[in-house]
């Protein structure tokens, strides 16, 4: 498996917040397998720096997806309500 050294910005809970390809202050180097997983910098992955691994945190991902779905639902409701108002139905 091909790997490459990336530099990760981690928060206090070791959640990956950013991944870059060059050293940068405050970022930690980690050899990761290629290709990087989708969503690696979306706040869904935790880093175990001692083990040198990243792991998808399903709870974080599902929470974010739920927020996105709710936001999309609300936007659709608002658009429908505005259209009904414009047509004089409400």
C-alpha cells in the first residue's frame, strides 16, 4: 500500500480539521495510505497519533449529515412557503 506524509491539524479531541501536504506550524506529520478517504477534513475522522492511524467516527459523521438534512428540509419548506405567499394562496 502506497503511503505519503501529510500534515494534520487536530483539535483538542484529536479530530482531524485540516490536511495539507507541507509542514506547517501546529500541524502534525503522519504517513497515510493513498488515496485519502473522502471527508478526511470534514471533521469526521479521529487521529491516533501514537498508532499512526485515522479512524472514521460514525457518530460525528451521522450528526453532521443529520444537520445537513435538517437544513435542506428547512430551506425547502421556506421556498415552498414563499412560493405559496407569492401566488396568493396564503
